C-alpha cells in the first residue's frame, strides 16, 4: 500500500468530473487500499479518488473513532429521503486547515458497488450521510467551499495559494 498525494484547492484537477468504474478488479482494489492508507495517514474520515488525481467514481469513508468501519462506494448514486437539513462544520483534506458550516440533507439513500463489485444500498443519517454527500461532490468536481460565500472562498484560496508558494 502507498500514501498518495492529495490535491489541494485551488488545483484545477479537483474540478474534473469522475467517470464510472467499468470493472472492479485488482487494480481498483489496490487503489482502494491506497486510498484508505492515504485517508488514515492524513488523517481524515473520507476520501474521493478525484482528490488523489484519479478521476473514477470511488469513495472511501470511515467515520468510526477507531478506524473499524471502512466503507467503499464505487459508482455511488444518492437519493435524498428527507428534506430536513443538517448543518455541519465540514473540513476537507483538499482544503487543509479550514472548516465552514455547510447545509446538506440529513437522510439519504446511497446505492453503490462494494470493493468486490457487489451492489448494495444503505440509508445513512447524520455524519455518515454528510460525509457521503461531501465525497460525492468531489466526484462531480465540487468542493465544500462552493457552498460558502465568494468572499470566504476567495480568502481560503488566497491563504492556500500563499502556503503553496512558500512550500515550493
């Protein structure tokens, strides 16, 4: 397994829309393992393949405290089940060090393939539902900063660009 490089905002590659996975094979499973390794190392609770510059519809998530509940979503499809909105201070491995309140539906249904290519569905609520929607946005070329004001988004962009210049 390997720790992959995580793209950081405002990298334009984060705006690439991911393509469906055609076949779940050993290559995809190895990528999933690397994504978990990368997410845990960061540390984070979710990671989309788009964030590691692989534009395929793959998401890994583990919202457990002890890293005991790894979840894989390949080609996820989300349906909102309840219009009740959940506000959560979201952060992102691609926008390190920043947290902003984002509103998302509290209860969803997600259909996807697991790491073996088997279809499954679940109806998460709360943090897991928020995390799935956040990661799904990455597959669509969206970031959580797209939900905040232009002023805040530009301030975050400027601070991260300044950090990137210092590190170069």
